[in-house]
C-alpha cells in the first residue's frame, strides 16, 4: 500500500516521521495518517513533496514493486563507492553481471 511504501522508504533513508513531515511541509499527523494508510488518497502535490524529500522518483512512492527494485542515481553511486572501498574489482562485478545474465537465460529456457 502507498502509506506502507512511503514509511519503508523514509525509514531506509534514516528520516524520522517528524523530520520528513517538516521537510515536506506537511503536518506530522497528516504524514502519520498517510503512512498508516488512514489517508489513502493524498494529493499529487503532497506526494511530489514527499518524493523530493525522500530523493526518489514519484513512481517509486506509488509502486511497491518499484520500491524494492529501483535505486536512485545517488543510491547507485553510493553502492558503487561502497564496492570500490571494500576492494571489489571491476572484473569481479563484471563476472557477477555475466552470471546473472546467464541465470536469467537459463530460467527463460525452462
């Protein structure tokens, strides 16, 4: 559900309900009602402000499948930086990509 999705993203970003509400210029109680799915139809304007505060595409707030699969550009950059800092080499990443593609092809053949 929309509210649960917003709450999960907010928590992953390390924002409290109060911080998120303040930055999005909505009341804490209003955001709480959205997150608890008591308000299931917030305006697009509110959703756009929340998406901006959470640094995600608006579609990510609305679609729970996207929430689990799509990373923002900043998240990708942080992920790549973490890989680099941990000592993972480019050729190791390429091997993982090739293996993942191979797995996908095998599943399609089944």
